[in-house]
C-alpha cells in the first residue's frame, strides 16, 4: 500500500511539471494573408495580388540597397 502511495505521489509530481498543452506560435500577418490568398474565399484573389505587389516592392528595395552599397 505504501509503495502505491509513493508511486501515485511521484506520478502526480511528474505530471504537474509537464508543460500545459502548448499552442503553436501565432501566425504572422504574412502567413495569415498567404493562407487566405490560397483559399477560395471571396477576395482571395485581391489578397494574392497584394502579396505579389508587396514581394515586388521588397525585391526592388533589396536591389536598390545593394546598388547603393557599391
């Protein structure tokens, strides 16, 4: 009986030290927009276009930055 109580106490202690159900990290705005753009929701095509425009602007800024460093 004593061994059973010790085992119960140890298992309770170990299980209480365990992390709670850890949720996945929140998605970034880019990831959410990309998910919406890939869906068939109304307006998804507009979201895809906005993401393409943002990618294009980022690429242009990167080219301008590297050109300015030379």
